[in-house]
C-alpha cells in the first residue's frame, strides 16, 4: 500500500502475507525512480493514498497483478511481472523487504554483535569456517523469535551500501573503544529487548545459543565459561525512559536514543529533542465574534470555519502550525488512532514525541487515543486535531480572572463527549498568591463565555493544576480568591443558616399573626415599631430561602425582581434597626405619644428610603443572576447585585452608619437603666426583681438594634472563624430571639404595672410594652 508518512493500516492482519508498502519519506529517497514518481502521483490526494500495488501499477496495462509476497525473491519476481522487467524500479520497490537489516515483525529479541560486516543473519550455518556475511536470502529468520544483526562497527555512519538505519531502527557503532547502540524514536522504533554481544563471532554461534543468550534476565551477564560471556541484554524503553538530552549531538538533527555500553552498566542519553517537527505553517485572517455585535455568530460556528480553512491550507501535510489574528495553535492529522497525541506550549506549540519529557514543560496537553478512535468512527472526512490558544478572549459577565489570560480550544471536527479517558491540560508554576485555580469549560454558544465546571475535574498539587475533561470545547483556568475558611466550616455555616432562617421565619410569622389578629388594638407605640422590624426580617428570611430556587429557573426578569425584593428587605431591616434606636432616644427626651402622627412618620422613614435605593439599582441594572463557586468547584446560583463595589458601598457602608448610631444608643440606654436601678435598688432593669430578666432585656436591646450584624466587622485574621460562627448563629436565629423577647415582654406587662406603681414617686418616665407611662 502507498501510505503517507508512516501511516499504518490497522486493518492489516499479522498473519496475512506481507504487502507492498510505501511512505512519502521512502519515496523521497528515490528521487529518479519509476516507483517514486508513481507513489508521489498517487499520494497527492490523501483520500486516495491507501492504494494497493495493483491500483498503483494499473497504468502498465496489467490489472491482474498478484500484489502479495512472502519474501524478497517473490517480491522482485512479482514486481518484475507487473513492471515488465523494469529491474531498477523493482529494486527500489522491494528495498524494504530485501534489505539485509529489515527486521521481521515476529522478532521477540534483537541480538547485535560486531561481526565485521553489516547485515542480518537469516540462515543457519553449521560449518565453523564458513563466513556468515553473505547468507541473507530474503527468507524469514531461521529462528522466528530472535533477530540477529551484525555490524561493521568501525564505519561512522548509520548506513552502508546495503543497509539503512531506517530499515532496522537500531545500529551498532564503536566510538573510541566504547560500543554505542543507536535506537530511533521515530515510528519504526524497535519494541523488543536488545542484547549486545561483545566481540567478533562466526557461525559457531548457533540459533539456539543466541536465543538462550538473549533470554538472560537482568541487564548484564558475565561468565568465565560458556557462550554467553560478554553479553549485555537490556530493555531500551525502560533504560531510556527518564534519560537526559545531550546537547552535543543536536547538530546532527537526529532524534535517537544513544545507549553507551560501559563495563559497569549501560547508560542512555537522548539525542535531538522531544518534539516532532511540523511540516509547515498556515496563516489567515478571520473575524472573531465580539460582545455587543449584531452578527449573531457564535464562537462555535466561527471555529467550524477556522478548522475548514486550516484543513484547506494543510493539503496533504500531516501537521502544521497555525496563526490568525493574535491566535496561535497547531493542527495534526494523526497517522494512527492507537496512540495519544501530546503537545506543549512555550511561545509556540510543539508535538511531543517523547512523552516522558512532558513533566519538564510548564504547559502541556494530551489528546487520548479513545477520542481519536471515536472521531475516526464519526468523521466522514479527514481525521484531525486542532489546538488553539486565545490570548485575548472576551470576559464573562462576572469579569473572572483567567490564568495567564489564556483560553484554549481543542477541536476534532465532531462532537466528542462522555469519554472514559480524558483530555488533560496541565499548567505548572502557578503563583499561589493569584488565587486558587479551578478548571472551566464553555461550549462556545454565543459570544460571551458562560463558564462551567461540568465535565472537567481539577487537580491542584504543588503549584501545578491539571484539568481532566471528558469533552471537546473551550477551556480555561479561572483564578478564584483563596478560600479563607475550610470546606467543613463552610458547610457547617450553610446548614446553620438554613436551619436558623427557617426557624426565624416560623416564629416571626407567629408573632405577626398574633399581633395583627389579636393584639393590634392595644399595642403600644414600641410594639408597633417592633412589628415593622418583624415584617422586614420576615421578608428578608423568606426571600433568602427561596432565592436559589428562583435563580435556577433561568427567568432573568423574575430573578431581577427577586434580587430587588431581597435587597429591599435587607435595607429595610437595617433602617428599622435605626428606627428602634431613634425611638429609644426620643423616649428619653420626651413623651413620644404626644407627637402628632408619630407612627406614620416613623413608618415613612423606615420603608421609603430603601425603596428609593432599590429603584435606583433597578434603573442602573445592578441586579442579575450570579454564580458563587466554592473551592470544590460547586456552583451556587442566586439573584443579587453583580458588582462587588456597589455591594460594599450600598450595603456594607449603609450598615456601618446604622451600626455606629445603634451602638451609641445601646450604650446610652444601658447607662440610663443602670442609673435608674442605682436610684431605686428595689427596681431591676426590666421592672422585675430577677437577674435573668435583666439579661433578657439587654439581649432584647441587642436584637432590636441589630448589633449582632456587627460581628461581620471582626471576621478577619485569627478571629475570622469564631466571628463567622457567632454572626451566622445570631443573625440566622435573630427572628427566633426576637420572638422570645416579644413573648417575655408581653407576659411582664401586668406585673410591671403593679410593681412600678408602688415603687417610688420619682419623675423618671418608663414605657412598658402594653401599658401606659408611669411616674416613679
């Protein structure tokens, strides 16, 4: 078959007779040959490159040629029949099987020795004085499990008149009395173990002797007696796996493993580099989608056009580098689907042939063979893989920080997903101060990325992150702020919040129901103000609990309304904390019952300002759906303010002012109550002679003034975790605590009235929740 660049046809059965095979590099070695011209002519079209010898030679008028052969003699005979005696062409045509160094596919071991000539021993000889140099006859090896190669090691080149390095993939040299084994890393690399026999030998070495020596265990065997003296057996794939590259041999352009046979033990180093050279470069211009444009072209559609242009300019080349606009990349037409493809990036992309070197590169990629096989079965056209790097990709709606500002795309011309093996993208030497990396992907629909962790797993170890993804798409590593609390604490706080908000919601609803249906008519001014705070907290807890469910519906209009209502509830709760403080201050100065429309004025001040702020937020479109990511990659959606600056200024700044006012009020009230008790020791702060009642009153003041929200200001440094637990418990259960305060205060009304009337005749004015002002 005429196969391009080492392409192997997996459909060939090992038990079938050998067939004519060609590759483009083989053709280039015979510039003026008849077969070379025919091969080049056939291989112009890649789709027609897999041609049988019969198709290749039909132009000679003989369409009935038998293209199969079993040895060199048969190859030349049948080729001569097809080409009508063109011996020169047949010599080129059969050079592969007729080469004295062509190894059989059935070889289980390869034995090398310095025989004073170069060739393969493929026929046994029992006469001790018979030279084995010219015994090759093109037949199968005399021992099918052992291939024996003799070399004239004094020659400096990896070739001679009859043998080429490309025939065997292995060569033996003697450099300064040190034997050296060269083994290629190209597609014709031998896969079997290699044994080296030191010294010149003749046919006294029988096939069984050589087989026994090649089966030695370990790397080296030495004996004072026996035919296996000075035999070194080694597995070159193992010994050269982690070998270092030797820069002194890079000038030769070779891409080989060099094994030096020393007295102590073999040592391997690599020559050349770890990369496979690309066969060309393609460059073009393309208009990429831009956010805000009216073209209605998605990135996925654009990538289809890009891949078509790449394939069109690649023609019959197997790999090319790619550049358009500021995008760089690489495209490969895999020669086989049985091996993964490895890439690295360092200023430019390279195909990595030596996969053991992948750990030495900062940015690497791998395409699994499972994806290649799946694409091959689905593709009706050319099998290919493209890898592109986008250094200036559109920002998502959250203005996420992308690692190195790089987005990568991997494409194979068809949808690939749900793989058991994964596409791996590895990025090393990540700065921990930049945040914690998390792998994301995007399907390319639309213009603005909508990053998701679905189908991608993140492994972050020792400043190195690996993204393992089971599908093809755009990939990026987003840097999230390093988590300041552990995942366990985060989960605990989440459970406490859910339970606390649910419990608060239940008791707040009971308090509101009791007030509006049973006690509204005889409630004091303080209770009316307290009920407004209850209503604001009820709305805040309710909207918080249903926020995520509304966000997951995907309805953006409803989500924005939900964000606005929850924001309004929170600002109203903050405002009513301030109204409670203002009411207590006014009570110390005057009898608020005498103020005309006092309740109406307080309600306007408590509900209207937050409405104005929320209206402005709607006008400037500050509400939308946002995704909150944990350090485990789990996303939680909610409807809220999407700009952190606005959140800090409007919410944190506003509460800071409220907290300052309410805290000062709390200090004043505690001082006033303590002075009241000092003047009349028989009266406690609550009006009842009980220290527990005094503590209840102080806690009630903290709740109605919203002081518990101030623990958020201490959630830094070593106090962070304790402050967050205290903040979460107090605020999520705030409605429950307020209900207890409300219930206790209601029970003490009658008792307070009686005790306060008998206590003293001082002029201090105290207001009981359900009673009139009393003078003591």
